[in-house]
C-alpha cells in the first residue's frame, strides 16, 4: 500500500510486461491504469530499481483519479504470461 511503501510503483509501457511476468504471472483480473503524468498532483520520481539501472516512475502520494486516462483489462495468456495491450504497443 501507499502507507507501507511510501510511494506507488509505476512502469513505462516497455516495462509493463517484464514486471507483470516476474511478479503477477498467471494472475487473472488485473487492470492497467494509463496515467497522464502531467495531471498527477503528487511528486513523480524516476528511480532505479536495484542494480539493473532501469528507472521506474514512482508516485509519492495518492494518485488523483482525474490523472487516469484509461483503465485496460490485463489478463494473462494461456501460458500465464502477459502481452501489452495493442493501444500501448507504440508508446515509449
């Protein structure tokens, strides 16, 4: 939770599938929130995760609902892996 972590973990489009496969593989009923970073009222920090050097956006505060542009179903495939929804495939 935000209270436990102190921030909300987010991902850029190219990071979604690797994170989902590593943490949520095979878990049904997930959704993706497409967020407009410019509309988020809380501070967003790009921070490295571990030694990978990969930087992830973290929201340091509650996510205001009006910053959510879209809610997309995010179901695993038959083998439990995830695929990026077509509307997100061209985004950075």
